[in-house]
């Protein structure tokens, strides 16, 4: 019996370790000794959910440099959240609360 591949590629988040569809994740690549957003860029990469808790967990455990095989250090939490379109408080609407 043949395995059927999903229509959308699946990747594992380095923060929560869950497998999710590729478009839902942020790809980071090693570039000049730094981890930077890298969708479509060549080279070693890792994937991260677009959630603050996953970013915090990946940084806490040191998973980003490990996944990039030591070719890059971990970015700061503020940079990760900015690339995800989030703020430090997890708010997407620019900090306005009603």
C-alpha cells in the first residue's frame, strides 16, 4: 500500500514540535551567522509556529541554533515576534485594546 502525501507540505515547529502545514509556519535560515526569515532562501532552515508561546519555547530550549546546526545564533524574541507580525504582548492590532 502506497503512502499518500498531503497536498500541502507539512513541517515540524522547533518550539512546540507539532507538525503543521508549511504556510502556517515561519521559516528561519542561517545567513551570515544570524537566523533570519527565509521563505524561499536556500540552505539549512527551521520552522516555527507563528505564535508567541512557540517562539518563547524555542528560545528557552535553544532549539533554533540547534536546528540550524550551529551556523547561526538565535534571534531576539522581539525580532521573532516582529517577523511573525506579533508584538511582545501577543497583540496583533498595534496594542489598542477596547
